[in-house]
C-alpha cells in the first residue's frame, strides 16, 4: 500500500511534475520523500529505484545504520559472503570504501598521544612519551676546538622538541675584545637564552632599551637556525654591566638586549635556547656528528 501522500496528486503541481509523480507512483517506491528530495535533479523513477537498490547503497546504510532495513542488512551480508563471479571488482570497491566508512563510524582518528595516556584521570605531560637527550662532554669540546680552528663564534649542537617548545643547545667561543664592535647589541624576538660560562671572563651588559634598533637580516644563519628574528643596536640605554666568569649563569629573556663590551682573553659558554614558537629547525645527534666531521661551510 502506498503512503497517503502518494495516492493523491498534490495541488499546484505542473503537468511535467504530475507526469513524473505518476511515474513514481507506478514504480511503487517505498518512500515518497525520495521524490521530493530529487525534484529538479532529473532522476526518473527507474533511476531512483536503481539508486536505492544498489548493493553499495545498501552496504553504506547497513554499516552506518542510516535508515537501515532488513533488506539492507541482507544485501550487505550477501556482498560479503556470497560474492558473484566479478568478486574481485566488488572487493576492490569495498576496500576503497573502507576508509570513508571507518571515518563515518569512528570519526577522526585519535592522535598518537591518546593511545599512550598514562592514568587518564591525572594531568598529562606536555611531551607525551618523549625520549631524553644526552650530550657528552667530548662532543661539546669538539665544538670548542672546531670554533678555535675555523674561527667560528656560535654553533648549534642540538635542537630538541620538548612538546610545547624547542630547546636549542649551542656552544659559543668569543676571543679577546678590548672595545665593543659597532652595532653589536643583540636581541631576539621569540627566543630566550641561558648562558653557562665554561671558561674565560667578560663584561656583559643587559637591558631592554636598545639604541638605534635595526632588524637583523632574515637570511643570516643565526636567525634561520639558532635564535630566530630579532634586532641589533648600537648600545643598551641604562643597561646593567655584569662581570661574568667560569661557573656563572646568565638568563636573557626574549626582547632583552645583550652586549659584550669587553673580553679579557676569551670566553666559552654553553647556551640553552628556549624557542616556544618552534621557529628553529631540529638537530639530532647524527646531524651534529656529520657537522663535526667536515669543515664548516663559509658563513657558518
């Protein structure tokens, strides 16, 4: 028995739609909504019936449970258990459809961190299951020797992802300095730095008020790989001068100018760079060993 709305032609329907309506009625489609949804799309009654009865449509409705019927479940079971002679074609269609079906059933795939949650009711680490990083003293000494031999100043030893930030480890060697070089004040927009002096002594001026501030070229290797964009300047207004020596630690927030005005003989210090915006590229132990194994390129 057809539903009541199919037995009688609705008022106001044009002749063309009346003919199509009667075709739908003669085809005895089980759902009159199919006719209303497809008005203007050019589907005939036979095409509508074919679309609803296709094995793929039945399988989709059966898997996603959208308007599923016993007939749909039967079609899905038939496709999986009683494949016809062209079973290879059918199986290929099913396999190609599986990712879409699984996404519809389960939503977006869970992240890798969700799979390794430890005590889900507790606060979770910001770097889930991240490995630690060890740098031997011999490797750090290799960077100092390379700096002296090749007249280098700043070198990046590692750059590690710790979840919400990158941490860079650098080795810096500076030679004797009697007076500051022009425009030698440095400042970084995003990266904060921590110095641990290993040997030597120097005078370091710190302060946020930089005179004659000018942007550092974006193509500099130190900008691209070490400490991100920032500024240079001619001096630090009202800065505080510190006499730093072996064993001392200096913390320089992003935006704070730092300026070496005097170095007695030399100063070597290990630098920790905190990069919360992850601007700098990562550097592994293998990349570090490769860098040490051959002369640095010009400009490094």
